């Protein structure tokens, strides 16, 4: 009854706040999409909750259960509740009665960060599951909206198509909206993308952009560090290419590029070492072994789920073994499951998305030509980021998943970037198609 009563009230509150702030975060071109984009996120959060409460059972219910324990701890002792929110994961006498009830409590737990956020949302929403889920949807939406306006600034001719890439892909708004790690990760990734562009490329609000970037890196590393491992190197290359491309003198640009490249590689290497130091599983000498363990476990799960697994070849637990499987892994993450591999409604939706990705990719390469398409990708730095990140991430999740049910959740961080990259690439290589779909392309809207 609490959910039935509170959910409509909080929906009203969120919509009221959205209408209040809309004018400050939109312009004449993006304003029509703000409320629909928020609505689809809120719908995704509610739909996921209903699905898990009626058919499935899984992580989202445990996140809420353990967050609820912290909520009740505040009722018993404010200091104990606050300690549970701020703890480094080590057991102390004051929090032991509560922490001992949580399987995911501990200094190395990647789930406890989600539990903390769920607990804060439970405090805001009076320990209601659906209100907590709506809070996760709003947090995720904030990051995806700044991702959208960043892409729209970079390529304003595609601002309509970008709404599809970022907000309206079924897998993204379903798995990336509810009370799950994925919602927080994709929201934080959007803020990180925005911070890189705002601070390192636009050179605006550099200090605040730096703080946002560091904070979002910390948030992502607290849950899924491999997202950063896939994103940081392409982002460093993106920043390098954008800044060197603005040097007008060819001679100065030729001299400066190796220097910037060296600095960029050094910063990226330092960031990567710091990231991997926080999780020993992703050290280079262990990453192959960890991938094999994860894939073996998920393939075992898939056998219990009646055919949701896939096999791209045996892993030997080495990096070289992973590289041999890279092409198959990229294909399975970007373009599978195929329609005939669908076993349930969520797989069917994922198959339709994968088919659209495949058809659009083939269409661009076929009409433009293979080498001209690659040249177009290399000519625009943001496309370097979109496709390199998507490819690296697709390989990592394609190798380690082994299960379509898991893969559809794991791959959602790459999906907005890959489809946004395709739409931007299409607008460059097939401008007549973009104009026929979007007459306002000819006006080239400029976003402040």
C-alpha cells in the first residue's frame, strides 16, 4: 500500500521539478524532448520493478532489502545509520547488528555502493521500493541528459536522431533506469563524458568539470571498474585530437602532436594504473583469468536458463587467448542475439536493437565505401571515441558474458555511444539522408 500511495505523489514531485528546471537545461531544439526522455526513464524503472516482483527475482530486490536495513538503522540510531552510509566496509561494533545481515557488506564489495545510494533514496521515499527506483531513474536521467546535450553540441545536425540513441533504446531505458548498478553507471558515464568535453575541450568551468570528472570516475570504479578501463584511453585520444586539430599552423600542429600524445599517454597510463590498483582482478596479468572465471560461471547459469547462452570459443585464461576471441566477441555484443536466437521478450527486444545496429552499419559501409567510411571516422575525433570505446567494451563484455540475458545488461553503456556514432557518421557521409529525415539540418542549429 505504501508503494501505491507514494509512487503517484513522487511522480508528481519529479515532474514538477522537471518543468521548473527545464528552461535552464534546454534550448528551443532540445526542449521538446526533455519531458518525454524523463518519462521513458521513469516508466523503465517502474516496469523493471514490476517484472522483478512478479516474474524474476534478483539483484534489485536485494539492493532494496539491504538499503531498507540501513533505513531502519537510522530509526534506531542516527549515528549508526550515518556510519553505515559512510563506512569503508570494515565491521565495527555499532554497525555489526545491521551489517551482519548484508551478504554484500565488505571493503571489496562492488554492490555496497549501490546499497548506500538505495538507503539514501529510501530515506527520501519513506522506504518505498518504487520511489527508490524512481530516484535511481532520475539520477540516471541527469547523466544521460548531459550526455545528450554534449553530443548535440558536437553535432547539432543530428539532435533528433540522438534522442533515439540515448533515451529511447528499449534495453537502455529498461535496464538503465531501475534500482540496479547499471542505472548509476550509465548516468555517471554521461556526466564523465560531459565533464571531459566541458573542461578539456570547451575549456569552460575547468575546476568544476575536473571535480565532476573525478567524482564520476570514483562512482563508476566503485561498481564496474572495467567501464573506465574501456573509456579512459579513447577519451584521452579524443581530447588529444580535438585540441591538436585546433592548431591552425600545420607545422606547429605537426610538432605539437607528438608532445600532446606523450602527455596524453602518460596521463592515461597513470589513470589506468590507479584504476587497476583499486581492483586486483583487473591487473593485466589477471584479467584473462578473471574473464574466464566470469564466462564459465555465466555459461553455467545459461544452461539453467534453457538456451540463453552463446559460445564464441574456449578461453585459456590468458590475454593472448582473449585477443583471439576479440572479433567474435565484438560481433556478439554489437549485433547479437539474432532474431531467431530470442527466447523471451527481453531477448527479442535486444535482438531487434542488434538487428538495427547491424543494418545501419552495413548500410553506411555499403553506400559510402569501406575505406571512405574509415576515413570519415578518423576525421572526426568524437567518432574515434564512440567507436573505439564501443569496440573495446564490446570485446570485454562479449568475452566475459557467455549469456545473452547477462550481455543485454552488461552492454548498455556502449549502446548510446555506438548508435550516436552511427548517426553522426551518417550525417557526414550521407547528408542527403539526414536532411530528408530532419529538415532542420540545413539550418544547423547551434547549441549554447
